[in-house]
């Protein structure tokens, strides 16, 4: 099912006597989520991710704007009539019920002609449990399951009603690192198998990048950029997006463009064709550095971390805002750890220039 947001806006009124300003949690969102895709809503805490999800589920009503599922305008439909499956960070299972009973619960709650026969309910509950690979654990209680298994029960419970849209709000946040990885792959597999249009909310860029067909990067209730994860990484629209995506993070220098050349700390480091003379922010991805003895960007060497496939050169530069520059280079290189300085040339496609005033990308 395709999902369309049209000028969707949610404002929370100011509280108290002018002590707190009105918050625009979701500011004029207009975009389309293609049928059958997994979309990652990504941004720091407080940027409006949960509010967006709650507007889609119907738990909250927008201040203005419309929501369409397919061609149907669902903006005024109550949540139970929207056909959405919801999964939250805290799995919220009924502790006294078995896995089977937990998954059956939403079906038993259906009324009138929507309510399937008993056999149908059992069959669908088992199907959903098998989909999340819990078919053998149907008689367990939540306390007898790992966190990852509990979250899979919550996903099965959301799927059993055969929702038109699946909405997941930070579903992996309560899991430890290893389960987080496993469960996110599991979610990707389930989504591929069911082909349900899925919206996955997270503040974790790596999580969003790894499972999404498209990411929507948000900040302060405003969409910054929408696109395939790799495209957004390779072509960030502004400094915020460039800094938000990537581990280790992008290295940000203050620099200056003069006569179509880029200078960092007085050193002429790269061509800057078509960019007007101005002070700029320079973002250099960790993989954008090339070790070169006579390279133009000279840094103070702080350390060398050998990681098998790669070497991370840790360095410092007075014009870099990161306390430590991290340059990732192939392990075929050798770096003299005793040396005081290290020099780099730069890969042009890994260097981005941003306006100092607007922080927008300069092309
Ligand atoms: P996220 O899920 O990205 O962390 P939220 O959607 O929860 O962000 O919140 C977005 C903004 O709206 C935040 O500034 C938050 O403080 C504010 N907010 C959320 N819910 C309410 C509410 N019920 N009343 C007032 N402000 C709220
Ligand atoms: Mg949230």
C-alpha cells in the first residue's frame, strides 16, 4: 500500500504562561512512500519521528495536512479502522498470556463480521508466529523469552491482523548489541516476505542505513533529505546530514575557497571548480584521505589503529572541529607511528563543501 503525506503538520501548543514556546513537531511533511518498501525515519531525539508515526497510526490528529493510504484519505479515520500494525520499543506483551494468546489477542478483539472463526484465528496466529520464527515457542510466557524473541512476538501480534502498513517505533532500542543486529535482519526478512509497506523509526543512523530502501533524515520537525541510504551518504544536502550519517563521523574543517581552489589552514588542498570565493565548512569522509608524503594536508599524528583490513590514522589539525581526525586507509599502507606528522591528499568525491552561513552544500 502506497502512503502519501501532504503538508502534514503537528503543532503542540505552548504550555504555561509563555514559558514554553509552541513546538512544531512535524513541519509540512510532503512525501510519498512507495508500495511494499521499508522506509527509515531517521533523526536525533526530539526531531518528530514518533509524532509522525502517531499521525500515521491515528493515535494523534494533525494540526493540518492529509494522509492517504493508497488513494484513500485516512486523515479522519480512527486508529482501529486504518489497518496499521504498531510495534514499540517496549514490547508491551501481556505477561500472564502465552505467546499464542498474545498473538491471538488482536483477532479475538475484532467485532462482528470482521471476527474470523476460531480455526482461522489459530491458523493465522501460527502463521504469524512461524514468520517470526517462534512457531515452536507458542506455549511460553514472555518472561521465558529473550528480549529479541519478545520483540518478535510483538511483531507477530502486529502482523496477525494483516495490516496495510507496519509502523515500528525504535523497535530495537531495548535489545543488546548482538540481538539488535539479528533482529534488524529479521525485520528486513519479514518485510521482504510480507511486502507490507513498513515505516521504521530510529535515531541510529547505522540501523536505518542498513535496512531501509529509503531514509528520511529529519531535524527539528523538518525533513532534511530523502533518498536511498548510499545516495544520501554520498551526496548530503547539508552539513547536518553529512554529520549525522557515517561511522566514524565525517571530519569537518574550516576552510576557504579562493580562485576555484580550496584552502585549509593556508594549504591549497583541492580544486573547487565553480565555487565562489568564500569561507566554507569542509567535510571529509574518513575514507577520503590518501596517505601521501608530499600531500597538501599536513596533520599532527596522534595514533595508528590497525584493524586487519583497514588502518585508522588518528590525527589532529587546528582547523578541524573534530577533536581527532579519523582517516581510514587500506592496510596495505604503512604508517610510521613514531612520526610527528602525517600528510594526506584528498579524494575529491569524498570532500563536501558547505556554506558557512546556511550550512547548505556548495556544488
Ligand atoms: P522523536 O520521536 O523524534 O524523539 P517526538 O515526535 O516524540 O520526537 O517529539 C517531537 C517534539 O515534540 C519534541 O520537541 C517533543 O518535546 C515534542 N512533543 C512530543 N509530544 C508532545 C506532547 N504531547 N506535548 C507537547 N510537546 C510534545
Ligand atoms: Mg520517539
